[in-house]
C-alpha cells in the first residue's frame, strides 16, 4: 500500500503539485499516465531468445481484483531484459533469477549489476520492468511513479515472467528464483503465496528460491501457506523503514509453513546500499507498529485486522490510486518519516557475499562451457 504523508499546513498549490492533490476534498482521482501499447507478447521462448522480451500480463491494481476477479481482467504486454550466461543451451540449461527493481526504477549499479553477477555465476537473469507497461518508466514525479504499479501488478508480472522463462530451452524451469529490492523485495516474499501462483501461473514449478533485500515486512497478504523453497532476507539495522519485530514475525510464519529461511541484519547499514545515491537521512515515510494486510476471502485492505478504505468495483486506475493513498491518511499513527538511504560499499560487499553463499548452497551457481 502506498504511503503518503501530508502536513496539515500544506498549501493548496503545494499539495496539488507535490502530492498530486491527494487529501484535497474536491479530488477523488490521481492523474496517472495512460498505459502504452507495447509490442505483442510471445507465448514461448526459443534457443536464441535474449535481450528485450515481451510477455503476457495483467494489471489488477487492487489485491481484491487479483484474488477474486483475475480471469475477467484484460491482458496486455509486460516487458523485461533477459541476460543469458555463457554456456547456457538446451543441453546445458541454466538456472535463472527474475530481478524486481525498487520503487525508483531500474538502476545500472543495482539491477543491471546483479544481472552481471548472476551471469558470471552461470545464472540467467531477467530484469523485469514493471513501470514501462503502465506508462511511468520515465516519470520524474516519484509519487505518480509509485502509484502507477502496485504490488498486485508486480506479483502478476513476476508469475507471468516465471511461466514464460520456463519455456526457454536454455533455462531450467525447475530452478527459477526471484530477487527484489525494497518494493520489489516485498513482492519477492509475496510470490510464496500458493493462492496467487494457482491463479496466475498454474501448472508450472514454483519459484525455487527468493532473495529479499530490505523489504519493510509491515505487510502480509492474509495467507500463511507457502509454495516452500528457500528464502534469504538481508536488511540493515540503521534502516527505519524495516521493522525487525515485524520481520521476525513474518519469518517465523514462513518457517512454520515449510520455507527454509536465512536472515541477516547488517550492522550500520541503511536502505538501498547498492545505489550511487549519496548516503543520507531522507524524509520518505515508513510503517512502524501496524500490520497492513488483506481479507483472505475478499482481498479487501486491512490495518491491524480492521477494514480501511477500498475502491468501488467500477473504479478507474486513477480512482484506485487515490483510495490507495487515502489508507495512509486514514492511519497516521502507523506512519513514521525519514530513514537512511544510499551508497554504502561495506554493506554492499557484505550483502553480495551472503547472496553468493546462499546461491551456492542451493546449487544455483554453476560453471558452464562457452556457447
């Protein structure tokens, strides 16, 4: 759920420009970009499929529409970049990892660098772009950007990419993992939900492993059952956006439901340590002391088990975005402001070393012959 914090004394022009008019009584919608027409998706990959790949996906926006109305939603093209390692072939298929970027978008020093590392380890990498299909890949207004794609949209993209990658002759469909950062890290955990896999990607193997970097842990999906597999979580103890107690609770539930969990809290690390952004205390909001979730039957949003604002059945994307932000305005006691974010070479080196050991332990790292 998107988090918006608006000061009581903010002027009308300021709220209209910085906060897209959210919180003003005469507004009931957010002006989101139109979803573009992308090239048609492919149904199956071939030996030479690499680079830009278009796949079939959907945009439910609200979790309720993913959980209870997915089949009725229109399809459109999703997109990502596939990087194959040397030696990958039908005779020697490689493991693969789907990379889910953070809320700021794809960054060369993070998502692209991880793809390079994976390829060096003999692992195919698919950098999934969840903003471009929804019209906001180049959007400079941060709030409009993060409101253009919800966790429900990204869940569908991730499972849709899982289905398609498994058709590639040079990829081992039994060994496809997923990793993500912050917003993408949340989805890395959400795709452990067997209900959603059965809705979006029935009949294919589940994700074999999940690598979650600085997921805030404050939100669950109302379901404890999992698809199993291995789960790695890496956080920093100097990151206010991550609630250690919430993470411990989430991980305990995963373990009780068949997931092999490995968790690391890096001393002195903040948020997004791989990025080139100078390390500093920002003013972004975060959740602390409240649990955001969804009704397990209807998919309607809950905060601490109680219903909060929800969209009408016929709401537009812009109206759904407005309601999404209204939830945080409705629950100000749950919202804090400001956490450390930015480049930290020490944390980056430590996290990558942990990740490499995890991948090796679960037999994803593989030396391959040159193609």
